[in-house]
């Protein structure tokens, strides 16, 4: 098969690779569309110790079952593969399973990803494509599930309804925009500010999201003001912005993985009783709920998704890297 | 009146001071006993910008009403003075009130503390001493309320009962021991490990608390093991121990204020969906609940409290500072 292979830092090669083998309990999917995630970009920059070249990246995938018990069905893949037996898996926290694997990752266990003609996936991870959802836009289910999970973690934590809540979203990429769309269109959040240093990105977000888009230095971002802050970037500086802008008793939801460590104002966390929650992926229930949200067009138009042919994948990564691509996905 | 005055870094002087003035809505209390808090020690080391010398420290106070509508009554003081009108105060989160003041603090507003013969306090902050509680041990109510609030924040956050929970307590001082006693005797917590570098302190804790007491390097403290970690110290290194030892999906309760900033493993917070909650003081309800716990002897013997005369206060601070005092309070 043809595949886009991550061969070295900032290097992707479109080349012939071996087809995935048929495995018991799994299916082979002919990939229709595959999205580029921030974590793929992180790998591309040589900064993800779970994704070591050579590797086929990509875990936001739609396609048609080629070989397997649902052969011929149009499907969306949940790329998070878990053991199904541990305490986490049996208590609806599959995303915390110690044995979890994601497609397009090779540490600790190799699973080739979706930037290829074919990919293998356990049958339990296959969801039928809702009739109202296009095959090309369907991979957005995966980051939407990430955003839904993050928003609902925050919602559960807040002592008041999201309707009466002031939310700050740091980062206008896919997760930032999707978190905003869920807050706005699904949760009816009262006030949303989205912050990004890239004006083009803010412009894109403003077309689809009812939120105030500002740059990081903006005076709109008051200190001690927001009930909830979503840091979809995860830099030391964005965490500083999060802790400065959160109000006493507020909730910071931390999604981004850009900078693994760094300083932080633990004094404010303590004196103002801030709740700081890391959030990763989604549960199986979140994934199903997301498909329902997308099938019912609850987050509105998905026209902000840009498409490229797989053979042009290297330039797509390059354009995201150099900022010339403003599309959130 | 005589008072122990914090006059300079590591300097306390027992001297004559003006008596507090009678103010409308407040009472004057003749102090019976006053406890030394970790935050008083922090001030003593010149590291608390809310407590600038000269100042009478101390906010863990019992006494008898000298002047006021309850004159003659034996009382315990809730030293956290709040506006009573804001969103926080009217929603049982008085401890987050923007106008909160604590006795023995002078920034932003001065309130002289309890290391004196007399102290002034709003009537709303006065609680009658339960008959079964001795006047000398009563000041323990304040740090016990801090510990109860912290434990119950964690309990609310955990997805399972504290009975089935493995807890790590970092720090064997008063808040560490009290958190342990509440976990063990009030909440019936399944497994408790308490860690402190001071063997004398661990020895004291082991007399009263059913927990495994270990030093920081101990192999007992496994990585990714504890459901909940209480950091009662708040150093960069104790936070590192907290994040290393917490299991996926676990809860870190951060109480200590020793080191305001420092690095942290935000990657684990995110990938393992850790909840990190700062906790400060207590609500009025927590304070009342604490008096009930103490009145009913639910946390057992309070023999671990050591007493000194006020005029010997300077040496008491000195002994805590140099580690020669092993009593948790």
C-alpha cells in the first residue's frame, strides 16, 4: 500500500509500505480520510517519545471495512485501544487503562496509523458512520471527543451551570475551536474568550464560533476573572496565563502537551483554591456521545476543515509547522 | 496588655502593647491559648507578604469573652473574617471571599493576632466552647478545620469511597497528622502512608495515627500507586513526590505554602488525568463540623499538643525552627 511515513524529524515520505496483516478480532479498514493532530505535529518535531520514526502517524480516521466482520461498512475509528479488563476499563475510564495504545504510535507498543491506504483496528473500536456525516469530515469525531471530554470534566467540576460561566480558551487550533463550539452550541456557555497569537487562526475561529477572539496580551483577559480556563496549548506561558486569569475557586482544564514541565504559581492555586485538571482523550461513552453530536450537526458547519491528498501530506505538515496554514484542521 | 510581637525576621519580643479597642459588632476575648501555625513560622522566616512586622501573630485561639454581648462565655474563634455579602459568602464558600482577613495578618488589612492577652473579633466568628473540650486544647479546632476541609475536598473529588482508598500524606506536622487522623478515624480510610524527613516527627505521629510512617526516599512510596496525595508541605520537591506517586486519575490535594513556585510534571498531569486542587482554610460549615468532631473526641487523644507560656513564645518559635521540637503542635 501507499503510506505517508514519518522517517525523521520534520521529514515525511510518501512511499510503498507493507499492508497490515489480518489479526483475529480486528478488521482492516480502507482509509477514506485521516486528520493531523497536534500530537502528530509534536512527533514531527521530534518531541514525542511515544512516536519514534519510522512510523505511520495519524489516529483521526474514517474509512470502509475492507476485511473483517463488517466488511463494506462505512466507519469511524476510535483509535484508543484498551485492555477491557482492568479497573479503569470496567469503570468507564478506559482512557486511563495502563495498557492503552493509540493508532499511529509505537511506544510502548507499535500500532501503525491512518496516513496510509489501510489500517488495522480491533472490532471494538469501530463505529458505524452516521448517515448524516460525510466520510471526509468524519475524522473530526476524534478531536471533538477530546474537546467534549475536556468540557464535561470542567462542567462536572464547576459548582454552577456553564450557562452562567465565563470561559477562556487558550489556543485557536482544532481543540480550542472544538472546545469553544461545544461550550457555545452544546452547553450554551454564557461568555467565551478565545486567545491565540496567530491572527489568521483567530479570524478562522471567528467565522464559526460565537466568542471574542483576542491576542495573548489583550486587556480583555482580566486577572482573576474567568470561572473556567481551557489550556489547549500546554506551554509554560499559557499555563501562566491560565493561572493569572482564573478566578478564586475556578477550574483550569489542561489539555495541551506542548511543554511537559515548567514553573507555575502554586501559591495562587492554594490560596485561591484553584482546581487544575489534566485531561486526556475520552471514554468510549464520550466517543459515542460525540458521534451523536456530529450526526445531529450540533456544532454547526465543519467548513473550516481543509483537505489534502495523502501524497501531499508532507507539505501539509510543513504548512502547519510554518504557520502558513490557518485552517484549524 | 502583654503580647508576643513579631518585630523582625526570626525575632519575637514579649512586651507591653495597647489593648484592642472595643468595636461595634465585635467582642474582646481574653486569650486562654493560641497555637503556632506553619504560616506563623513562614512569617517568622520573613517569607509571608501578608504578615509584615511589627505584628502580633496567631490565629488559633480559645478564650473567654471579656467585653461583648457574650461576656463570660468560654469560646473558640474562627479567625477567618469575611464580608458576608459577596457571591462566595452567600454560597458557603466564605473562605474565598475577596475581602477575607485572618487574625494575625496585616496585609491588606491589619488584624492583630492571638499571641497576646486580648484580641478583638467579630461576633459572627465566635463559637461557644463545647463542654467536653478543654480550653487549652481548643485552638486545635482551627488546623483541624483546615485538615477536614482538605480531606473532604479530596473525598468529593474521588470517584470511590475513602474506605477503599490508598492515601499518601506528605508532611508530619500538625496539618499532616490532623489530615491523617481525619482520614483514619473519621473517614475510615483503607491505607495511609505518612512521609516526613524528621524521624522524631514520624515517631510522634506513629503514637497517635494508624499509618505507615516513612522517610522521603522510602521504597514504600511507589510510583503511580496512591489514589490521593495530600501535600501539606508545598515545596517543589514534595510536589514532585506527589505527582510521581499519584496513580492515573488520582487526586492531589495541595495545602502547603512553603515554596510558592517551582517546576512540575504537567505531562503526567495531562496524560494520566490527574486532578490537582489547592485548598485554603475552611468554610463556616467546616468549622462547625470540626467542633462537633472534637467535642465527640472523634480524632482521639490530643496529648501530642505541647504547651508553653506566652512569655516563652520566642523560644517556642526558635525550637520549631531548629527542629528540636518534635510535637506536631
